[in-house]
């Protein structure tokens, strides 16, 4: 579970998600964005990543909710076999990014946002 945020506007932040396929075959990846309190789905996406392929994109644009201000969202990737999943929090003003690597054992957060299980 990855804790993410999307705050629109020039002083806000956005979140990219990156996934690397470390296998020799094409893989289908499903990404789910949920409200951490209600578990309601905010958006989702599925994509194909080729053998040894890499993908990175704006998480909330990819899942269709880029126009919403989201203080905190829980993001999960299925299947969990992907060993390299990360998010990067991008400051809209400076363009600076902070990278956070995912973990199948522990939820992680971006900035001061604390994900909930």
C-alpha cells in the first residue's frame, strides 16, 4: 500500500507511480486508488508492461481523478509479484520529486501523509 496525495494548482503536489517488470514475459498490472477511511475506489487502471519493461506516469491522471484534490489515498498494485514499485511526490511549483519505494510488508507514505490499513 502506498500513501499518496494529489493537490491541484501551482502550489500543490502530484504523484507519479513507477513499475518495473523484472520478468521475461509481458505482465498485466492493475492499480487501485482508494479512500483510506471508507475504502471506496477513487479510480483504477490496468496496463501491460513488456518483458523487462518500465512504466511511469502521473498516478491520478492515469486513474482518471487528476482534477480532484485528494489529501490522502491508498494505492495498491496487483499482482503483488512486482518487486519494483515506487511513487514520487512532485512539487508543482519547483518540479522537484521525492521518491518512495513500495513494500508488500508495510504501508508507506509520501510527505507527512500517513496511510491507514
